[in-house]
């Protein structure tokens, strides 16, 4: 008994200790049970429970520092439904419970997470073959507690299940079943389909189909069960394992109800489907079938066309299959690519041909998954061209500014040096708009090493090349006043360029006149030419004034105004305006005993008198010819005219000399002269045995053609004339029809007509025959009678400076010549190029200023060039002057 009492005493003591301990903890503020996280499916919430040592005044639930809800507490144990934590930057904020034991003081739980999981079946019902009619219980499990469940048959709700159900009894049939489990009232997941079959069979046999070459084609089949595995058997009984080998050449593989194979006319197939029956693996074979190849083709080929440069042309095509991918080829490169059954596109003009490549297997890399169309071209509607070719320029501040214009907007500009790519120019030329390009110099004047390649498309061959040009180092030409006032502009020229000395615009010092310019101790007159060697400074030279007066010397009429010039300078003698004495004409000026023609320059070092001289105008027309067959001596005489010449015989040729007034001077007969050889004759006038002057403008004609006066050998009272007897004259050689009669055009000799002339010349001369046999002949090209290209060929590119001139060619073969027809070149000018020298310069602006101040006249073509700002206005004006100064090209 005492022991029992002791036992009870100990128990009571322990209970007291426990009560005391509980009371102590009850007074502390904290969590007895911490909230724990968990997981829930998408669209649902998770219930969290916790217990505190006190009944809180309020509870706040936070996600990180964000308050999600506030709860009024009613007991120490509480719960709440929370959504999964928000995912931020691949991480989540923890939930926390703040339990307040006063208005401002609280305790916080440990953090916890509620994660979201995808609702799913962890176990799906399994298909089975029973071998006989009956029913089978199927089983499943989900990773969530469903709110409702259904059994589906062939996709339609067939039976309602309890929310706790994990099994169901299903009867044998050919029907396909599924379990649909809802995790919310409207959202659900479904199990894998399953079948409970009594007798396995093919509900759809595979049939023969057609497919594209080298591309897997599917054949459809169906069975009334879900196979354990499926294999394919060929006509030789060979069985393949399609899920282990998926080669694209011969193996067939299956994905449930489809089989795939490369089309083949030789191979025949059967499908073998395996199933389990009473623990044994059984199989079922389909009927035989084939996958045969079908042909692929363009039912409508793409066709080309033309489009303006900068625009595109629409191309259409069609195929007998659905395209998975389309590639547009330009040359050998892929220019565009599309995904899907595209049947048209737009393409820009290109020199390279286009083709369409259509793929029936976009994932295939080999070309046998595609076919290509015929080639077609998109051509420019108008030929791309440089309407302003780049021309050579000197460098200024280290670069040469080259200008050009094209009739299209360029896609790329490249600079070539000596025919080799140098750099890409980061500029675009807009159609019809002048473009300026800065190029570093590479050579002295006259070395044209550059050309520009302008692309009108983005193909490798979509370009044209400019003519060659140079970019040259330059020199600055300045003029020093040497003590005078005013200023003169400086000029920039290419090193090696032949420039012209400017006139002096400085104000002379008191009592002085401008004489000349000096550079390196050499004197230069206004208008003299010099070669630019670098920076050059020309200094003005001033001298005392000299008076030049003019004496009539027997003439009459108004006096000529004296001229005041700088001593030591050269002065051009003017035309004579005196009235000549009776029966005479003005011959030359006599200065200090020497004769000078009007227009010649003479040195004036002092006050000088210039005298007029005169010649006899009338000559009798009667002459005495030698008798037939007689050889005259050196002199043929009659009472009025004597003529000196070589002893000749009367045969073939008649030489007639007459003055510019139409008077016959003499007739001479000679032995046949050699063609191309020069002969010299002496002649003088004698009237009543008195000798008189020949003037420089007397015209001597032989055979009706003008002979040449040799001024270096002629004296005042006798003339030495030279005459070259002409070669045979052939008919004019015409130009070919492809010739372009314009500046920047090309003239082509008609080769067929030229062959006839060449053969005629060879028949008439041994020298021409030798040249013909050795192919040693050429064409010299002339513009307004001036040789512009020697030793040329049968074609001639008409340069800018032939604008408005008559161009023709002379065929030279041995000692024979023949002339082409004449080509009148229309007048062509650059806007602002009034003097038609090929450049827009200060001289053009000065020319227009003179016209506006009525100090010079302009031709109609010059006026057109001058109207730079508006070609429709009647007259140019000061706005055009400003335009020219702002658009100088040199």
C-alpha cells in the first residue's frame, strides 16, 4: 500500500511539473506548429495549417514582402488556402505567416513554398486482349485529388465515376476508352487510350499509296487493340524493328496507326502487330500493300520579263505537289527562300539567270527532295548607263572630287585601280542626280588608272564600268602683285597639266604698265602655256609705257588710234583700217624695216611707228602656153606675167595659178607627176617690167586645188608655192548601221564597203598592194578637218570635244587614201559649260557675266548651257551665274 501511495505521489508531482511547464510556454509568443509548404496542380490552391502559443489579434500572410491576405484570428490553430508562389527570375518568394500579439508586435513563421505541378495520370489503364467476350477491371492513379471523373468511349462521356474511384470494369469491344479526371470544375486531364478486346483484328487494312521520290510516305492502318509492338515484313519475309532502325533508305517504321517508307515499285509490305494473350506474345499480319513512286513536275513554269531599275517583276509558277519550301536561285546562289506552298515572288532585274527550286521535303538536305524550273531572266527596261562619265580631276586638300551621273539608282559603287578592285565607295548614286566622290590621288596628270563599277542590282554581274579617269596630285597657282594693289584668285591644277597664264587684274603702280609674269626668272605673257610642277607663284613685272602709232604710208581714211603698252612686252599688230591707194591692197606692216602680218606679235621697247605697205591688185589674164611637145626652159614669159618652175613636159596635168581676185597667173604643163610627191614652183608678178608684192592671202590653185605658200622662203616680190599631187580618189566609204551619231556614241566603218575600196587601192598602186597584203593600213579620224585620232581602227568613240563638229575618217593604205562619209555630230553640252570645253569653271561664269553686261554674244547652244537653273526661261540671268560658281567641275 505504501508503495502505491509513493507511486501516486510521484505521478502527481510529474503532472504538476507538466502543468507548470505548459503555463510557462503558454506565456511566450511563438509557433507551436509551423506552416508547411506543398504542391498543387495548376488552377487550384493548397491548404496550409499552423498553431501559435496564443490567439493572435490578427494574422497577415506575406509572399516575400508582398501582403497577400489579412485574417482575423479566432483560435491558436488556423488554416488558409494559398495559390502556388509566383515565379520571378527563375526563383520564387517564400510565404510567411505574421501572428500579431499586439497592434504592432508580431512573430513570424518559417518560410514555406507552394509549387505548381502539372496534373497527370501516374498510372493509366492498360489495354488487354482477353481471347473471349467478357469484362476486365482497369486501374489508374492521378497526382491530384479529382473533383469529378468520367469514363469516355470513343471520345464521348460514357459513365460517371466517383471522385475517389481508381478502378472501373470495362466490357470487351472494339471501342477505345479513356479516363477523364477534373482537377477544377472545368479543367481536366485524360489517360492514355486503352481497349479491352476479345478477338484481335485489323479494323482497317493498309492500301497501296503513292509518294514523292526519296521522301518517306505514310500508309494508314488500324487494329482493334493497342499493339505491344509493331514490325514490318517484306515480300521475302524479312522483319524489321521500326522503332530501333529509322534509316531513310529502305527501313519502314511505324507510329501507332501509320507506317512510313521510301516509295519503291519493287518492294511489298505487310504489317505485323503483336499483343499479349494469357501471358503469351501473339501477332497479327495485315494484307500486303505497296508505296509506289509518283512523278513531280512544274505544271506552270516561271517566265521572265523586264522591270525598271530599282523596281521588281512578279513571277508566278505552279507544281503538281504541295511545296514545303521554295528557293529562288540567281546563278548558282540562293537569292530568296520561303517556307510553305509559295507560288509567286517579285524579283529585280539581273544579268544572271533565275530558277525556282521547289522542295517536297523541307527537312531533306539532298537535292533529290526537290526539282528546279527552267531558267528565266528579268532584264532592265532601259539599259543601265553613265549619263555623265567620271573625268580626271586634280586633288584639293588631299582628295580629287570626281563627279558622275547614272540613269539608275546604284546598289553599290566600287573603285578599281589598274583594273583591280581597290575599295567599296560608301555612296549611292540616285538616278539622274550628280554624285561627287572623293578619291585620293595616285598619279600625275595624263595617267588614267581608275574606273568606277556601278551596280544596278545585287547580283555579281549586275554592273557597268565607267570610262577610265585619273586622280592627280595638284599644285596651287597664285599670282603675286609685286607692289600693286587688288587681289587675284588662286587656281588648283593637276601636276603635269598644261595651264594658261591668266591676264593681270592688279592695279598698276603709279606711272607703270603690266609687262609680263615671271616664274623662276622666266617671263610669261598672258595666254602662254606652262606645265604645272607643283605650287607655283607668278610675279607681275611692271615697266614704263610705250606709244605705238600707225602711219598710212600713202593710204587714206581715218587715223588708227595709237596704243599704249608696257615697254619690253610683245604686242599683237591689229588689222589695217586705212583705205588702200588706188589699184592696191594692204599687204603687211613695216616695223623698223621688217614686214609683219596683222596678228603677229612684236617686241616694243620704245615709242614705235608702224607703217602700212601695199601690193598691186590688177593682173592681165592673157598668158602664152608652150607648144605641144616642146620642153620650155626655166622661164615662161609673156608681156605681163612670168612664172618660174621645173622643166616639164606637156602631158596629163594642168597647173593653174590664180589670185584671190580670180586672175589667172599662169598655165604649166608637165610630165605625169608622182602621186603624193611635193613639187615647188616659183612665181612673181611683173607689170611693165616692174616687180610687185605677193600678199600672204593670195590664193594659188593647181588643178583647181589650193597650193601651199611657203612663207619661210617667199620674199616680198616672189612667192614659193608647194603642191602635192593627189592620190586617186575613191567613193566615200559609208558608216555601218549600228553607228551612233552623237557625243559618247560610236561610229563604225562599213567593213563590206571598206573591203571594196581596199581592193581598188591595191589594184592601183604597188605601195597599196604591199600594204594590203601585209594588213598594214589604218584610219585617221578628223573633226572639222583637224586630226583627232591617228592610226585608229574601224570604229571611233565620239568624245565630248567633237560636239557640233563634222567627223569623218581617212583610210590610209600605202600611198593611197580614201575618205569616209561625213558624220555631223549634234551639239551636246553639260549644264553650265558655256564655252563647251567639257568643264564647268570660273571662265563659264565670267563668260555669262560679260553676256549679261552686253560685252559679248552667246550662240543659241551657249544660251541653253547658260540657263542652268531653268531651261524654259527665255534668257539666262544672275541666278545661273551663282549656280555655275557653286557647281564647278574644275
